[in-house]
């Protein structure tokens, strides 16, 4: 291009810039003004020959008087859309006030709209006269036409530089415009990945229940412009009146709240305004904390001690403790506000927790519901899909592999674009990466992840959510917490911490509803499932679509066996016969290596590797682990069992299966070798269960010959299904109940029998009632006290209070229809316990029975306990029957 072509091109770009600035300002969008400051820097560098020109606001936030400056050439610029005399006057006055002549010999005011035809204001003339540097209105007040006139004087080489720069920037701008028009389609590509998570059942919307605290934290992090009001609510509770009233008593000077009410009352309308607001309010909160915290119980190491005027005075001695209490309350509220502000300003929300804790459910629900409801733009990246992209650029490649993506080759180009979108819509642009532990070549990806987070933290309105399994994060990714941006990371280490009972109930109902299971769970199995999410998933997958009626107990051994069979039936025909043997091979290798945490499968056959890959993908039976470091383990695949108890079951199955009619040596050797290891209890109980079920005499004998067998029996009797229970078990239960010297065993067996209400089973509640009936007064008292005590010390009266609580619960549950819904066995236990309650509760229990004697179950209960030897029980029976006679 020749000189005139460059000039024509530059003129067209300047005309477009002028038009866009005026159009944006006309609709009240003034963010373009600050953007234009940076836009003009490369042009002004050439026009004014100041190659070191920089935006002064990048050096110091809210730099006074000027926006751009070159200290080597001592030239500065104020860029504005306000071309009035008042604006120019204020600029020059601030220049003088802040002594900027120490850095700059000249200042230019560049208006990116049209400047006035003349500037005759006296105030402006006065400001120019006071200015310590030369300033001519005709030369130092410029608009875009003036800049263009100066450009015309440049040589052709400089014109080419300016033209090339303008072309690049406007092409980028045009790309931005096109991208924004296709933004919904661009985002839809990645959010459709959530459908894949649903199909694989990694994300089940019906069963997601988040913990309240994490949900609130995520709201403040991801949508601060909406939830910043929580900061205002917290600060509205700050009140020093009570503290000052105490100070007045001791003659101490009062405290004043110095948070600017005008700032606090502002309602930021954009992300930019919110950022300024949160910084101002955060600084004010810090000042209040420095003031109040030294008075509280929560003094920090750097806090100076509060020194009263007269520390020895009687008045100060009286109020000192009260001052600490009140100040601690105010400190807590201020910290709540400070923590919320910090969370709003964080850039990385990192979730690390164990397998099966719902990380994928959390992040997918977050995108589908919260982000969708608030129209927060988000890119969702299932981390395992990053394995399909080239190393060192996985995240960039994933984002750009989208037909609606701009033709960018650098991550920063995308982030700059996302940041501008966020500024426009007033909400952060989110990038969610789920399960970084599933990326292969973890060492290399760790470096890419750190670079990605560093890049995100350079942009004001981009945020990222990242999830990872705890053990992977601990071994491979902790270095992210040592980076310069570590203060920008907020970490959640347990998604299920402090989950309420109501949330657990919703979770259980959600699972059963999603898997279309019709079931009535008794209290014990329901609690069992609610407290173990992996077991709940296994139970639901095994029983999907079934009507299983009333469930009084869950036998893990049966559940594991049925679940494995169901899973293996889903394998292609050639792999079915290899599935369980592959699991057995894994545990065999673990036994040989005496390492049960993880195993390298480097030497496995091709079909065995296929089995492992299927199970790892499912992530319920097996999961991939972090390989050892070093060249020898390069490219290695390491796996472990997702659920430790399932591992113990497979080990036990292998050992019992190998027992022959003539030898149980392998089982005996392993049980002996593992006796001091944490997995011993799990392997033993499943070996004993499987030995009993398979009726392998030598295997049963090997298990029953271990040291302290009755202790193991008391721990594991609940695993024995009724079909394998026998008379020997009845004898053992009676033996343990009679040995009150070992109360822990007594409580285990009594609690087990108490839950076994069906008299068709060999081990049931009637064994417990028979034992209690045979106790004399003293032994009966000791036995009941043992069952209702939390410790072996039997704190005086505590156990009776627990019996009273039980009576209260039954009273409330029976207020309308009496005791008719309870089985005789349980009512017999209730009567035994109630006979030793405090007098008032005992009378209430007797009244319950007396009012329900018309029910057959109550008559059967009296028949069951009539043989009781304890006088307390007989007295209660007499009282109940006396009630019946009075009514007759």
C-alpha cells in the first residue's frame, strides 16, 4: 500500500471509532471510555514518539489527573469523553495538586468525542496559570481529528505501523461482534456435554442434594452482582451501642463506625462498579476489624492489646469480660462480611473430596440450574475429554474445537473475549473443569492447569470451578496452592460435610425415585444407606425398576455378589467370563504385594485390560489411581477398588473359594497375616459369611478358630442372613448376653436382636426378651443400664433420662391410636426398659399400656413378660392390669 492508501484506511478506522464511542455513550455505556485508553496507547506511542507510554492505572489504581504517561519522555495524557471546560479544569488542578510535574513536562487532554470550538472559562485560565508546566489550549486539548492531523505528518513506515495496528484491532472487534451473536450456540456445545454425564449416570439430576453452606458459597462466588447484598445485610448488624454503653461505665472513649454509609448504600449496577464497591467496603471492614478485634476473644497475633485508661479500676474489672463477649459478636459479623467479600473476589473455586461424594453432580447441577437461572455464561469441560487433545494445549484445544469459536490460537485471546462479554452482561464468565484426576499424564497437565489458572486470574471477570478427587490432588496438584495467585483460590474439601438429616432424606428419596425402586425401608437400613453414598448407589443399581417390598435389613455380602453378577452380565459376551477372574487377579496381586491401596496392571492381558477399563469408566467397582513417579512407572495404569468393603469381599471370596474338602491353609495363612492390618476386619467378616453360606466346614472352622472369636461374632452377626443362621448362633448370642463383664458385646447383640422383629428367624427379639425375663432384680438393673449407657462408667441418671426420652417419643407417636402398631416383641422390650424409668415417665408408659389393652398385641406383650423375675417388671404389669380392672 502507498502512503495515501494508508491514510485513507486510518481515516476510516478513526471515523468508526468516533461513531462507536458516541453510540455507546448515547445509551449510557461508558465502559468503552476506559477501553479506549488502552486502545490509543500504541497509536500515541508512534504519534508522540514515546515508546514507553503506559496506562498509569495499571501502575496505581485510580491514578490522579492523567490516564497515560511516558516517564522517559515525560509526557502524559488524559483521555475523556467529557470535552467541557470544567473537566479540563479539574484535570489540570489535580495535576498541580498531586505534583505530577515531578514526572511529566507536558500533559495533553484527549477527548474521544468532538472538542468545543473554544475554551474561555476563567476557571480554566486560572488552572493553566497555576500549572507548573506549559499548557496551550490550542495545542494541548485534542480530539480524534487533531490526532488524525498529526498522523498525516508521519512518515510512510509509521503510517504502515498505525494502519496495521488499527486493522488488527478492528478485525478482532468484528470477530467479537460475530462471536457474541453466536454466543448461545458456542456455549451450548459445551453444556451439551452434561447430557453425556446424564447418559453415563455420572450426573443424576433427580438425586442431587447440595450442602447448604457450599451452595451459598458458590452463589457469592459465581454471581456476586446479585448476592453482594448479603454483605450489606451482615454489615447492617454492626452496632457499637452496647459496647459504648459499657465503655461509658469505665470512662473509656466511645467507638465510632467509620464505614462510609454512602458507599455502603450504593447498589452497583455493573461488574466494574461492584469491583470498586467491594474494594472500598472491604478496606472499611478491615479498619473496623483492627479496631474491634483487639477487644474480643479472637485477637490475632498482630493485633495490639487494647489498653484502657485505668486498667486497675473497679469499673473496668466489672465490664472487661462483657466487653470481650460483645466485641467478639461484632468481630464475628465483620468477619462474615469480610469472608463474603473475599469469596466474591476469588477467581478459582476448587472442590476436592473423596470418590462418590457428588462432585460431578454438584458441578452439573450448578450449571444446569443456578447458572442457567441467572444467565451466567459457562463452558463445561469434562476433564477426561481433554485426553483427546494435544498435550500442553488441552484446555485451549477443547474451547476452540467448536464451530462457533473465533479463529484464535492463544488462550489469552479467548479470555480477553470472555472478559469483555462478562463486562457487557454484568456477570462473570465461568469455566468449569470437572474431574482433573481423569486427565492422563498428570505431571504435564499440572503445569498446563497452573498456567490456565494464572491466565484466568489476570482477567477481572472470568472465574473457574475445578473439581478433583482428594488423593489425586494431594499427590499431583497441590503445587497449585503455592502459586502467586494462591490467594485467589477458594477450596472446598468435603462436599458432604454437615449434611442435615433432611438433606439425607431427600437424597435417599431421590435415588429411589430415579432408579424406580418401590420399597419400604425400616429405620436401620434407611440410615445405613443414607450414611454411605457408595453403598446407596450399589443398592439402587442392583434393584433398579424393582418392587422389593419391606426391607428390614441389608446384607452387604448378598448385595455385593448380586451387584457384581448384574454388572458382569452387561459385558459383551467374550468379556463376561473374564470379568470376575480379572477382579480375583487384582486382589491376588494385592495379596502377593501386600499392598491393598492400589495396583499396577502393566502386565495384564488385553482382555483383562478391557475389563478393567470398563470398570474404571463406571467408577463404582474400580477407579484409576495416581501412578508412582519415576521413569520405571512412565505410562503405567494404576487402579484401586472404589469401595474398600467391596475389595474385602472379593479377597474373602477368593480365599473361601480356594478352600477344599481337605485344606483351608491359604485362608488360615492370610487371616493370620492380616490380623494387624486395617482390612482384616472386612476380609474376616466376609470370609466367615461366605464360608457359612457355602457350608464349607473347614473354612467355617478356620474362621471360628481365630483369637477372640466371640468378639468377631458380636461385630458381624448382623451380616448373617436368616437362611444361614443356626442353633449354634442362638447359643452364642445367649452366651454373650449373659457375660455382662464385656458390655460392648452385650450392647451389640442386644441391639441386633432388638431390630430382628420377625419370630420366623432363628435370631430374633424373643431371644432378648427371654434373657431379660430370666434376670433377677440386680442383674435386670445392670443389664438395662448397660443398654442405655454411652460409656462403661454409667454416668448417674443419664441412662434413665434416655429411657425417659424413649417413652416420650412413643407417647407422641401413639397419642391418637395407642400402641396398636407395635409388635409384641418390641413392646416387651419397651416394658422392661420402662419399668426402670423415673417415676413420672414410668407412670406415663404404664398409662400407654393401660389405654391400649384392647389391642391383641398388648395382651400378647403381657403374656411374654409375665415370666419376668425382676420385681420392677412385675410391679408394672400389676399397675397396667389394675388400670384394666378400674375401667371394667
